[in-house]
């Protein structure tokens, strides 16, 4: 039986953004260190915990802040990403797992947060050889998963697992919640972008997952979830796969803002270049693109806040628009950084130049499938044209 955690630390979005602002100088100073470590430094993770930045989407039932979905990610990443793209990514991605866990059955939530509501959860949704099969009372899962950001700092993990029955191809996939030591991190993250995100592989030698520790995300489309009895707020009844991309896209906003700031600062130290009209035009065009991207993220977040309390309905056109706009906003931020990086010459290739890190990091964000314009543009167009959706791959 679950026991509600009295929330004596409730904070507003304005509160947590203000706390994030105070961390920016430290994050900026540690950005190179995070890349060298290939993970966010322990002191940064502790500061995020102390500032409540991992509680922003956690339910109030468990002492979380339950802040507005979409707007929270956008505003926090707009601050954190300016200083360190990897740190912004980890804050946003790890914090969103509290939102994910809130949809699981109460038994699963209690197992994670019953003794310590600061416990962190990771995820791995890309399965290479990961698979599961039904057994009495649950599932037996084993194999490898890829790209688990921040998992080195987490006690539990959510694994997207195809379920096989006999020799037939899988017909469903479940999120399976697993505790250490039943999973291990495989050190594989040697990447050009988001180098400090520790988005490593996960190996499960073989473990049992109780039914109550699983979630069918295809049913998380606006209907009540298994976690709704504990967490009735609209955050946990949003159409999951339509809104999830906020967590893997909004870091691009702060990264692009940081690139603009760094470019302006550098040009300010070189009056001969700052007076060149073509350099000035690059600043204006990139800033306009980033402003437009932010406006799209916030506009859709406002729609979620407006429609969410009535629990929908969520039209197919609107949900396709959400995914379209996330990918487009990310593309705008990527273009903005590319334009600036191309104008810095040899200076722009130096390791201590913030714009080159932003260039690598924003492409790291853009390479997530949820932000792939080619993939996310088509469903919206097919919907408004009255064409059937393409089959899922």
C-alpha cells in the first residue's frame, strides 16, 4: 500500500528557473569537464537534486512539484542549455522519467519512491537485442538496450521491451521497470555531441519483471493510466508519445541561445569583424530562428495547459502537429547554430570555443528520432490530406 509523501517543498516554475539561473556559471565552468568525463559531474547532479530540478514533473503525491508539462522543459532548458548542453539534456531527460513512472501501477511507484522520493530513474527505449516473454506473474526479460542517458546516476531503469510469445514476431512492447543490480551499464558512449550525457548501453543478463512493474504505453493516449488513482493530474493523462518529444528537443533551445551569446561576445572583442554587415545579419537571422522555435514550443505547451485539465479530446491533427513542431523547432535551432559556427573560421574549431561545443551538442539533440524532420513532418501532412497513417516500423 502506498503512502503519500507530504510535500513541504512545493515550488513554482518561477522558483526552479531562478534556481537554475544560479547554477549557470558553475555549469559553464564544468562543461569541458563533463565532456572529458563523458558524464555530468557528480557535483552537478547533486546541485540538480538540491535545487529540486529532478522533481519538476514528479507527482505531488510523492513530494514532486508537478509543474506544467511542456512549459517547464522549455523554460528550464532555455537556461541550462546556454551553459552546458549535456547538463541540460540530463536534467530534462532524467526529470521526465518521474513523469513516466507516475503512469505505472501504484506498486511500481511505491517500490521506487516509497523509501526515498529523490530516487532517480533512467530509460532505454532503443532495444538492440532486448526482448521479453510472458511467465507466471509477469515477464522474463534479457538482452541489450542502447542510448540510456544518465543511467550511471540512476537506481532504476525503464526498458522498452518487445514481448515475444513462442516463435511469432512480437505484437506488443511494454515498458519494464527494473532495479539495480538486475541491469548494468555498458560503457559505449564515445560520441561527438552531448558527450557528457553518458548515453550508454544497458545489459540485462536475465531478470523477472512483475506485471505491476510494466506499462503498455499504447494505452497512454489520454485515457486514465494505471497510475491515475494516485496521480489524477492532467500531466499524467497527456497523449504520451505525442508530448514525450518535449524532453529530448528543448535542450536545443538553450544550446542555440548559448551559441548566439558566445558568438556576440566574440564579435564584440573583434570590432573589425563586428562591423561587417554579413556578420550582423547572421546574428539577426539566427536569433530570429531561435525566437521562433521558442514561440512554437511555448505555444503548444500553452495548448496542453488549456486542453489538459479537461483530459482532451486530443485530435489526430493536433497530436501530429505537436510532433511536427518539436522537430521543426529543433531544426530551427540547429540552423541557427550552423550559421554562426560557419562564420568563426579557425577560431570556431578550437576546443575551448563554446560555439563548437554548441554545434556538436545541437546536432546531438537533432539526431534523436523524435526530432528528425523527415520522420515527423509526414504524419501531419498525411493527416490533413486525409491519407491513412503510414505503417509503424
